[in-house]
C-alpha cells in the first residue's frame, strides 16, 4: 500500500497538506474523513490516528499526525524543491518561526471568525453575541497586522523571495474568514498582492479545487440534533 492521506478539505490543515502534495506531484490515495459526520471517531480511523484529528498520514506501517509534521515529512521524503522548507539554517528557521506562531495566533482567530460568523449560525443554529464577534474580528485584524509587519514586510513571500510551506499554511488559514464574508484582503493591498503571488505559485486551478468545499460552506444544511450537540460541545471554545 502506498501513501494515504486522510483529509477533510473543510479543514485548513488538510487543505495545506493537499495543495502541497498535489503541487509537488506526490502520489497518494485520498481517504476522505468527514468531520461534520463524526468520521474521525470511527474505529477504523482511530487505528490510524488515536488523536481523532485530520490530517493524518499512513505510509506503509508508518502513521503520522499533525499537519506541520506531515508537511515536513512529505517535503523530506519526496525531496520537494528547497524553497518549500529551506535547508539553510536561518532560512529554515524563518519558516519554523511562522509555523510556531500561527497555531495560537492567526489560525486561532481565523477559525473563531469562521465559526462565529458562518458555521455556528448555519450548522448549529448558534447566534454569537455581537460583542463576541466584534472582539474576534478585532483580534483577527491585529494578527493580520502582525502577518504584514513581522513576517511579510517588503518581501514577495512570508519568509523571503520564494514561496514556502509558511505561505501555504497562511493562505489556507485566511480562506476561513474569507468564506465567512470577512473582508480580509480588501483594505490590505500588501496582503492582497501576496495572495495573488501565492495563488499564482500554487496554480489557480489547484487553489480553487482545494477551497471549493469551504467556499460552499454557507450552503451546508443544518445538522441533525444529535450531531449538532456533539459538534457544539467540540467547538464550544471557538464560539466564545
């Protein structure tokens, strides 16, 4: 059995892994795990990833969880072009710096914005208080400013002149609030131009393919009561 990737393209980390593998011609079998149906809790999937999270990787007898670890594993095993994850000590450290920062900063605020503005009301019937949403959007704005000032600066990409996995993780993060109708790029021309560069480097068709399900999230039907309660408990922190 060859490489298997367990993904749900509604998930930001899954989209980053999917785009990276496709862009670099890495052969894999796609194993779809539908989070909204609770498939991450199935006995079969728990054998692959006891953490019950996607993405997950299975390469023969080897299994791996966590998107950053998977991206770096794929980069090393398949000898992806060096710009994705540079071997140069300091250039690689810049990528590591972004990947370490984003977990509790940009990704957190992007996910909360999507759940509070879109998925909570659509899927769960939860209306978040306006002051809660306003606080989340203010936090998102602060993180966008840090993305510009600390990481992008006057460079073409987040860590230098070439695209890296940092850009891939960042752009898939930002598509969450975009899908919810947040004007992430409208008042930030520097980030808007960066987005165009990333999409061009990835390829517009692949970018659209990876984000198709997310951009249709507003059309998802409400969940049945049992699944709604399970999901509400799982994402409660994102709704606060």
